[in-house]
C-alpha cells in the first residue's frame, strides 16, 4: 500500500518513531486521526504500544459525546487503551484570552502530555496532514505573522510530538480508510473553531489550485526549505545572542547597538525575535512589520526611539544601547530612606553606607563608590529615581545643571534614566549614583561618608 | 508630499542613488514608470541627470508607436534626453525559447545597459512597485519555483539597477499623477504578455485582500525578510562551496558526499542551487522539488543514483562522490590510437608513451604512470573509454574479471567510469588507467614501456 510506504519514509526521514516505543495517539474521530491510528497499527516493524487519547472540547455537547464514543469503539476494536478527557474550551477561551482554536489546542496537548507521563510513553502522535500544513503556511503568508512564519507546522516539535501524516494528503487518507472500510466522523467543531482556516480550505485553496493543481505539495515543500533556513539562522543567531545582549532585570535584555549593527540583516531579524520571545514569553501577534520597524530603528542613525509591541513589551534605543523590556519595568519609580550607616537592601537598590577616614589622594576609581564630606552630609539620605526638574551642581562646576540635561550630555539612554539611583541629603542632590558627585558635598577633609552601590542596574 | 518622502526613504535605505548621478529611466508610458520619472525630477536634492529610455517591443504596432510618441513628449516637456529602441520581442521569443514576457525583458534591459554605457551613466531605474513585488512573490509561492523564490524582486540588482518605487503601491502613484494632472497610457501589451501575472493581479489578489486588506504590504515585507535570509545563507554557502566542490571538466562539479552531509540542511540546499546554476547557467525551471529530491539522494545512505534536471543537467551520486554535470559530458565515449612512443594529445586524453629501463624495485608509486613489459606490449595501443563486456586479469590474479565488476568493487562511481582511460594492446586490456595493470602485461625484465597519463579526468 503506497500510503504506508510514504508514512514510513516520513517517519524515517524525521526520525519520528523507534521500535518498541509507547505512543500517545491523539484521535478526534476525524478521518486524519483515525487514519493515523490505523496506519500506526499497520507499521508492524515498529512494534509500537499505542494509547488512543481523545479530548472532548465541550463545544457541542451531543456531538462531542458521539465522537468520544466513536473513538472509544475504535480503541476497543483495535484492543488498545483508551483515554478520554472532557474539557471546557469555551470557558478556557474566556479566561485565557486565546482564540477558541488555540484554547482547545492548549487543553488538548496538556492532556496528551499528562497521558504521556502516566504511561511513561516516548511520543505523542497527531494527525496533521499535508493539507493542514499548506493551510497553515497560506494563513501565515496572508497574515504576515508568526515567528517561523512560512515554515509551517514542524514535523517534530519539542522532540517528542510527531506528525507522521505531515506529507500525506487528506484525500489519500480518506481513500485509505474507504478501501479498508473504516469509518470516521466529520468534526463539525473544527468548522466552528477556525473560521479563517475553513475559508482558506474551502474558498482560497480551490482558487490557488487553478494556478497550480499541486499547490498543497508545492507550498508544503517551500515550507520545508524555509524551515531549514530558519533553523540554520536560529543556530547562528543563538551564537551571537550573548555577544549582543546582556540581562539586567529578569525578563529584560540590554543590547549593544554597535555589535547589533555589525551583523547581517538575517541574523539581526532573528536576534530581535529571540529577544522578544525571551521578554514576552512568546511571539504571538508579533509580525514581520514589527521586526522590520525595530530593525530600522536600531540600525538607523537615529540616536533614540521607542517601539511598542503587544503585551506591554517595549523596544527602546538610546545612544549606544537598546533595551527589550516591559513598560512596567522601565517606568518603575522608587524612593527609599536611609537613616543611619549600614547595609540597606531595598527592592530595586542595594547600598552600603559607612563613615570612613580617607585622604583625597587615596580615593579609589570605582565609580559605584562615592565619598562625601562627612561634615556636610546628614541623615536621612534619600535614594530615589530621577524626577523631572531635578538639578545639581556637577563636581568641578559652579552652577546648577538640570539632571535631565546632564543625562543627555552623558548620552544616558532615556530608558535607563529611571534606573540610576539619585542620592539626596536633606533634599539636595549629593550624587547621581555611579556618575557624578555634587560639588557641594565633595570630600574636603579626611572624614568621609562612603556609599557603595551593590549590583547596579544599568 | 507623502509619496516623495516614502521614495526618499527607500532610496536612502537601499542606497539606490547618490547626488549628481546620471540615471537611465526606463519609461514604458504606464503610470508606474511615468510616476517614477516625475518623482525623480522632484527629488531636487539628488540633482540627477535623467535619460528617458523607451523600448517598443513591437507587440502591437499601432499602440507601440503611440506609446513611444507619448513618452517622447514627456521627455520633451521635461527637457530630458530621449532614447528609443524598436525591438522584435516576438521574434526573439521564438529564437530564444523564452516566454514573451522574459524575451521582452531581456531586450529591454539590453537596451538600457547600452544607453547606460553610452551616457556613462551610473544607474538604471525601473518603475517596479509594491504591487509588482507582491504579484511576483505570490506567483513564485504558487509555482514553488525560482531560486530566490519568495524573496521577490530585489530593490537593487547587479549593483546598479534600482527600483525606487518598490515600496510604493500603484494606487499611490496613480493618485500622485492625477493630483499633478499628469497623464499616462495603459499598456495593453502588459496584459498580453503575462497571462498568469494578470490573473494574479485581477483575480487572486482581490480574493486575498478579503483575508487581509493590506496583503500587498504584508507579502512584500515577508519577501524582505526572506531576501535577507537568502543573502545570509548564500554568503555562508559561498564560503563552503570550494570545500565541497571541485571542478573537473568545464561546467562540471564533483562534490564530496562526506563534506556535503556534514553541513546544515539550509547550506546544503543553497550549495545545490549554486552548483546547478554554475553548470546550467541559470536556475530556470529548477524548483524546490528538485532541490529537495537531490538533497535526499545525496544525504541518504543510498550509494548511488541519478537525478535529471531540465537542460540535460544531471546530478549523479556514486559512493563517496557526486557530480553536477550535463548528460553529454558524462556519456562521452572515446577511442584513440597510439602507434608509436611520444606525446599524444587527444580531445579527452593526454598521454606520454616511451620506452625506458627500470628495475621492478625502482617502480615509482605514481598511480598515473604505468610500466609494462616492453617485450609483450606492442603498438598500436588503443586508449579508450569503458565498454560493456570489458574484461582483464587484474595484477596478481589468475583469472579474468569483468571491468564492470572491478569498478563496483573499487567503488568507482558510475558517472566516472567512462572517464577512466583503458589501454589495450592488440585488443587486450593492459591497463585500467590509473587503477590496475593487467597481469599479462606486467613488467618482467628491465625494459619497460612507460605510459604517463597527463591531467587525469577523475
């Protein structure tokens, strides 16, 4: 039978299954997954232990029950274990904010992984076909969205979710089932769940087939080439990642513009996507358009600018640096009071304050340690973030300067300005932490107040 | 005016034009190219010298003349030089075997390059728009063909052909012309020339716009990302090329399977395309399908196999090697007669034959030099390619062996077997050139006939 040969080839090429493995087979009752199940039972040489698993999404009560019973019957007929879970996809859609299709998928895979653990199984097999592949690629092509974009559904994901039918057309599976006299159910919930996919399947693909009758194969193939490219570029980008980015806060990355600009476009695009994924947790709703506009900002001569992404993610450029972060992280303000010498550990700042004897000629060059005249500096000392209107007299100067102006002259990126701890004594700024001491508070004799900033955040 | 700003941005980003350059502007008379011409005259800061160039493809005699006159008038109005060429695209289509669209394009660019030289100009500008870009990408997406596939029309090709409107939509250009009261002609030959493109423009794109109203921008953007990936991978592949391939004949490459297999898929795909392009001269009619099946053959455990491409191009694998060549090159048979000592230079073989004195213990280890017993070897000596049925007694053996069997045992790829010169004396094989001497002709005394193969072909 030709279809078995083709599936075997796919399994071999992508190293999907190995003899003796236990495989959780996701069976909806539709032609694809029923076909998958029967085909796997026919691949005797693999000697697989199959576990039939079905998720009732609770979208159409009656029909859902019918489908579950149908799949259970198949399992019984094949003498295979049957695992069922009833879930509430509609409820989860509401609480999660996902689309119904996504919500259903998340719940489905959750259950399959649970069954995988329970049976100590090696693989989860799903019935995705070449039709699904083509539809997915077309959908992303049209949307211009998705990180891996045009590369479509991976034949293997997470190393253990396998799709042995990914190179088989739905018509082939139906023909196989019909020839064997095996029935299936039409899953109307599919049609309910994904409107766009259904329009693509029923309206657009027939249109495209007029241009190329083998459009599905063609598109699946181009997906394969693009997937290989993506993988290669991702591997290269992974190597460059630590050269461009460093982590400051958790879920925040600061990058160096110069290193970034020195890379080829393709790597830059990949690096942006990787950075966003780390900060945002995923790449949902991030499109080509975002990636390109971010790259244009970063690679251009413009010294500063900001780009906003969904989920409060922000990309900000400032002089030599840029940051991939969340709005909330960049807007954090703070103000803490220090009323005596000692170690002070606040949520966003950690400092050590002590009186010490030191002569002017001995002052160490560590910019994160400041020495102030003990006679002039009084408690309480406040350590706080920048406020509009702040002014001080920079060391060596005679007149007040706006801190904002000082930041601009020093080319401190706007997004880092709130991170710099400003120390005041009796309401007057004594130190732009790590940057410049105030003339008025500078060490004059030998007795100093020493402030050390531990773990600076910029 | 917003359109000028956008064009400026495109020109800057892709470094298309520099102040004071002389630019050949291809103007068909259609909205796009007329728009391009006017926009370029408006970009005063570039201070360009524009040369209006028009090609009459001779497809519709009357209309062609009207268009040429229309463009000439525009040039006169703008006080710019006008260059016209009448060509016979239909005739060239027939002789070249190209499609009418391709034939017309070849002739058009030929003329533009001619004008470029004549004016000592720096650039050729064409009026390709974002619409053309989207159409091209969709066309290739549907066909699955084309080397750069989904990356579309490059904003700059060959370093000097520039497309300043590649990010502008046709409707924007028409609006610009209407606002300025500038007319254009509808080029009906366009519609004649490219049937598929027109169907895509008028049937498919409106369909796609129902899914995504900004489909053209979306697709153009995905093309930009893919172009960057392609470029990056090509650069990497270029570095690997000499490690995998060596040239034997002109327009023939022999590759090492082991090195090839050690590379990531994406580089392998790119290397195959580059090799085919070198041998075939172009990548026309080479699709993803070819690339994938070639890679599967080469990367698989199968020891030998052949894949045929258009234009007689062949990819053949044999044990440790593979070749990208032309059928004719692999099928070449030869037979030459050597009737006395001396240097013999034949089209496919070059040898030096002389009598010499040498003792068995002194025999050098150069496999391309054979020593035969002078007493047993007689002229004429024939040097020829392998023939089915050939047999000889390999040195050290007692019985005849089929040469074909010998080749198989020695793992000589099938595609190289015809290249190995076989030397016969009086109809009997004395030497499988460079590989094994025949037992019957081996050197017994001191007087030898020495045959040296110069420039072996395998």
